[in-house]
């Protein structure tokens, strides 16, 4: 396993859309979607946090996720215990 990439859990908020006819007051309610994602931290800078879902022993990765930094609320580093 690649020792350089740390496993993290990220709390972040996403945009969401609501449609259809509703009272105006219903549109004034908070509609932010609170999310939590986990993965290997590939990149973290002022613009973005990028995670990859899976990593093999040969340093090959699959499925990335890029979260705008302005959406990130918290990053927790997770401890991994080797079997």
C-alpha cells in the first residue's frame, strides 16, 4: 500500500435543487445538503480536496472525487491498522 496517501473522512456541503410549486416560505428553508465522504487524500489545496476511492499495492487508483475547498467543513485523518 502507498504509505504517502492518508485515509481521511471529509464533511462537506453540496448544492441541491428543489422545484415545483411551493409557498415562498418553503424556499426560504435551508436546503444545503450535508455530505460525508471517505477516501485516500490525493490532493488538498486552497481550491480543492481530491480523494481516491481505492488504491492497490502497485500504486494504481480508481474513482476520484474532487470537492471544492469552499464546500469542505472538516477533514479527519483516519488511523489504519494493518492486518
